């Protein structure tokens, strides 16, 4: 449905945004307009070196902040599809600057919802995080709040042809600020700092995240939170994959950090559908039933009490698999 449509991605200069833009321009050469909306002019300039308007006439770069409701409305004029990737994401920074995180992740989300309702947008997919399930830190709490805003927005769409949905996934391999680039930078010192040796995380690569968003644009009914079936990794195995000769130094858990991440809680199980590659957490109150959703989507309800946790996940990446993924998706020459 992206052929000959106009798309806007908030936070479009980030790791996901660049991968999404690259995929759309390759897969949908007849896309009408592809707007990168972000507040960092330098990143937009750097991105334009790869995706310039001369070679890609559909691309547009809009300076703007999702905190600015008026600018959002102007940017959304004539837009059909919105992918919301803008957020403040660093857990320690959010703990130290809580209301700044709230302004962007919560108030910015509501600004976007209202602007989409006012401008004729048809599909909205918001990116969430595993930290939004049973949050213990401010960042996760703001993203859970944003998830609720986007799913509930379907209740006020009226007669508008618009659907709001959410995709929630784990740590993106190699994304800015994540552990793998940090370890690659530190390995020359011979010491890799690890917060806790028992720590686990879910893992997804950028291409898988983009594929999930495209699937959601095409298939989501509106109101559901979609979660991918993905593997976990142990943080000590990531260190070994990057350089098994480095000393591992335990430095303690950072403020607001979990030992294991969770994407579906046991409380969510009563509303969760297994779609095969994905799970869908359905709205507890909405325009459709679980029975209807399962029948039309080919899914089945999960068992009561089911939870999806990076520590109890049956699928773990080995050191060899991690090393191969790092070479493929992050840096071919930086692992031993």
C-alpha cells in the first residue's frame, strides 16, 4: 500500500529511520513523498548525502520537533502513512531528566495523534520498546504511556479512515547507543565493562524491524501492540563474540536497568494472540473481539499466564551466531 503514497517518519535520521528510508526507496520507487521529520539539522545533512533529492525526488527533509504541535500539522499535510520513531531513549538520561523525556515521549505522542486525526492520515505505526512492558524506569514508563495513547486513539477516530497501531521489539543490533557499538569501541582497551553477568536482552536486526513495520502498515487492524518472535542473548556472550580475550569487568546495574527484559507480561496473556512470526496484544476494549481477530488473521490465543521474557525465552543466540550477526549487521572487521 506504500506505492504512490506519502509517508512521514518522525525521528527519521536515527538508525531505524535510515534503514526504513533505504528500504522504502528500494522497494517502492514510485512512492509519492517520503518525509524525514527530525530536529537535528546536521544528521539531516549527513543523511542527504546518501539520499539526496536529485537521485530520490520523493525525499523531503523537515526540521521539526514532535513537541511542536503546529509544526507537526504543517508537516503532515497530504501525508497518508506515519511511522513514529522519534523518542528520547537513553535510560540513565531519562532517570536524570524525567520531564524532558515525558515532554518528548508522552506529550509528543499526543501531539502526533491529534495532528494525524486533523490532517487525513490513514495509517500510523508507533515504535515501542521491550522496556514498556512492566516498566521499572522512566523511559519504559513513558513508552508504555505512549503505547496506551496510540492504541486508545482508535477510540476517537470517529468516521475517519485511520488506524493506529504499535510495534514493540527488543534491542536493535548495532543501533546508536546500544551495547555492541559500545563494546567495539572499548575492546582496544582490553576491558569490556558489563553491568551484570546474568543480564539478557532480546535481539532484532534493523532489517527485521523495518519488515515488521511494513507488515503492520499493511495488516494491523488498529489498537494492537505487535511483538516479534525473536531470540535473546546473554550480555557475557556478546562480550565473548566481540573479543573473548578481553577482561570482563562487572560494574553494576545502571539506574533503571533490568536484568531481563519482558515484552509480554502474564497480565497481557488474556488479550494476546499468537500469529506465528508475531504476537498481537489486543486492546482490552475495542471495536473487535479476539475470536474475530484470530479467525481473520489465522492466529490463536496464547495460554493464560503466558509471558515473553528475555531470560526465559527458549531461543538464545550462541557466541558463534552473535559473532556472525555482528559481522553482517554492524562491522565485518571488528570482531575476532
